[in-house]
């Protein structure tokens, strides 16, 4: 089959569909190479959901030419972007559209211009570009295509050169980022860019897709929720002999499960999964061993109850509103009690889209709204939402739930927007954040070697230690965070915290740090049994 020399709208759409299919096949492998072993909104999932949003928007538009088609994609990607990788990808899509402005179809020269524009747009959207990331891979891929000395380039040769340069760039990322080298991985976002370009090439030249690479061993199957509906949150333990964690995770995935977390060893597995129905989830576990401690929450009912309670207030928004991005029933209540007029369901493993955040912000305040992202992987998404209404929305740089709570405490609505922004920012940035969770992959990062299932503690996003129990991890983290001048510890108990933690841990902390006051919040957040803010 001879590759076409020019792509019209239909053939361009078909090539993008192949690229999307190839990305879907590679998503788990991309997720697996994230550096930090924490449950988060993984790179592959966030990029895939952003691509899907872009593709849906293009279908909904009236595309008479490739330029209109890609402009619709860019708008869809902008509002559908999730996580830092999704936001940067959406800017690449925007640059692609700008490079194709005025083009009814795409040939070699238009493709070169579009690739260069995609790289440039992504760099310009990041305040402090970091080399060794997806930015580098996109730029070097475009440079590789431009530097190709083919006398009369075809679309196929342009994409051949692009993919070859992207692959070289991905392999080089550990030399540019020491954290990647220490962890023994390439950059996940860069790999995602290379996969997307490979898929586009497959679609243009008409090659069959090869088998996708297997996800690396030594990881937990972990998938982002994606905000594509509600269902049941199912948790349970499986006890038995020679339990196969990967086989159970694969079975739950095939059954349609998402937000999937399977950790443990060959004798005990802890399962967390979101399903349309709880029955298949527990039945899957029973195929492997004895199912115990089953916990089922109807997320649709919770959502409907919450929506019903706020439906009447939607038209009564105050002049100045506050939106918090947060997971966990207790934390939602805590932020509402502190004055939040809008809640977006999101956080670790569940990064909301820019459109979700924008919609909530516009409902929360009639004149101005402050957004608390409460997760480092949601900050860029919130900032992208704010670009759509810059005079009405301000993003507070709260990169953790504890920082967001401190900012919410400082929230006093008034007419002086700049003063409010300054107060919230000062409060958010004054907190030291301690996070305790279980490692979801084997890796070495920040000088700490961890294996799946280890209890780990992070302070302000840096991995500090691995321990046998979450409580040990918490005490190690607090000892460093409190230091010589910590006075107040806000301890947030997650869904997996033991029942006695609310009484036993404050006594334990105060015994170790007599000058510290401990406040307890029943947060109910998933994946992190303990979060703590130190002021």
C-alpha cells in the first residue's frame, strides 16, 4: 500500500483513530513507568482521557477541512485535559491546530509546520520548562523531521523521521533528569508522545499495529477513574495460597473495573475497584481465594444525594466563591464547613478535567471564584480552566489537601480579591505536607528503594522512607516536618485508617512532640490512610 501524499479530513481522522487505538494499547505500559510509586493520576490514563475528549469534540464540530477539524480537537483537549501531562498534551494539540490554520488538507510541508508549532505551543504554556520530559521529546521529534535531508519528502518519510527522533529523545531522558536515571525509567510523558506519533505514522502509512509492549513487572494495576460515570466503590481482602495479583487485576479490568488498586502478596490481597455493579467485583475475588471485609459504597447514590442538596443553592451563589478539588466524604464536608461553595470530585487516581473545574468555578461565585486544586497533578488543570475566565477565576497554589485546608481556613469573602488571593496563597504555602500510602510499584527514587506494598511517607512531595506499617511512616514523616518550630498538626484519617486511629494517634504524636497540638479530621480519602499538615 502506497501512503497518501496528502491527507484530507476523513483520512486525517482515520489516521488519528489509529493513533488513539495504539495509545490505548500502550496506556498501561506508560502508566507503569511513572517515577513515584504512589497511587496518582497516571500519565498514560490522563493523556488518553485528554485525547478522547479532543476526538469527541472534533466529531461534534462541523469539519469542512483539516484546519476546522483540528481546531475543534484543540478546544476539546483544552477543556478535557486531565493532570499535568494532559494539560501539556492539550497545548500540543492547540499548537498542531495553529500550525494547520488555513489548511484544508495536510501534506509533508504542512505536517512539518504543525509538528514545530505543537512543540512551540507546549513550551510556551509551561512557566518553567524542564528538559527530559514530554516537552523535550516533542521538540526533538519535530527537529528530527525538519532535519531530514530527503530531497522530496513524503508524509511517510516525514513521520518516519519524526518517530525515529522521538524514540532517540525518549531514551535520552534519563540523562537529562537524574530522578529518571535513579529510578531506571524513561519519562512517561515523553513515552506517551512517542507512542502517539508512532500511532499517527501507523495510521498514515497503513501499517498494521504491532503487539503492544507488556507493562513492566513489579507494579500494581492502577487506573484513573476518568469521570465517565458513577457506580460502586468496592473494597475487600482476598486470602489464600499462591494468589496471583496480576491475574486478579486483569480479570477486574476485563470486567470493566476502574480506579483499580490491587496490593499485597501471595497470601493476602487488598482490592479497591470502581464497578457498575458490586457483584462481579467480589465474584472475581472469590475465584482466587476467600473474600473478607467487603465494603461497598454506592457512588451514584452519594452523588445524587449531594447534587440534590446543592441543586437549590446553585442559583444562590455568593459574589465570591471557593471551589475545592477533593476526595472523601469527610473532606468534602470539611471544605464546605470552611466556606467552599463548590466541590469537584478529584485527587489521587482521579484527576478532573479542566472543563469540570471550569464549570464548578462558574457556578460557585457570581463575580469571582478561588480554586483550591489540592493536588500537584491538578494545579495545571485548574490553571488551564482559569484561562477561560481570567477575570473571574483565581487558582490558589495548594498542591495538597493539607495546604488547601489551611487556605480554606483563611478564606474570608470580601471585595478585595487581591488581598484574598494573597491570604490564601500565604496560608497554603506555609504548611508542610506529610503523606502516607502504600507503594504501588517497585522502584528507587529520592535515594529510597521501595517494593510493592511497602508503607511509604512523602514530605512536600519527596519520598523520605519506607516502613513496615503506615503508623511508623507517619511518625517518621512528622518528626521531620515538625522539626524545631512546628506547633499544630492537622491529621487527616483516610478510608483505610484503623478505627482506633482517631484516639490512639493524637496521644502517640503528642507524647513524641509535647509542644505540638493535634487536630483530627475524618477525611475518608482513598489510598492515603494518613495525611498531615504541619504549621
